C-alpha cells in the first residue's frame, strides 16, 4: 500500500485512480499522517431472486409454540 501526500494526490489524481481501479490501495497523507484511503469500489451484485430457495426448508407446525419450561428458564437466567 503506497502513501502519497495531498499535493501529489491532487496533481496525479487520474493516475492514482487508474492504479486503484487496477486493484491497488493508496493512502493519502497530510504531513506524514494518513487521512484517507483510496480503494476500489466493490463489484455490483446481481439482484436477489425471490423464492430462489423455495422448498429447501419447511417451517414446522409448532414453530411459534411456547418453549419448554427448562429451556425458557435457561434463557431467562
């Protein structure tokens, strides 16, 4: 990870962005102290398809039944 000062970042921004786009990370520093990090944006994800996992899990009939007393006591103590 390379460190560049603010002046260099302003002067060579397009060159630095090309390097970031290629996968590099670059730290911008002011008076030797890091203040920002240039990183590539994440890859856009495909939209999720509703119902894609239909049939992989079945909700049991007793899903919302009260917990047994011993289990309820374990959670409450």
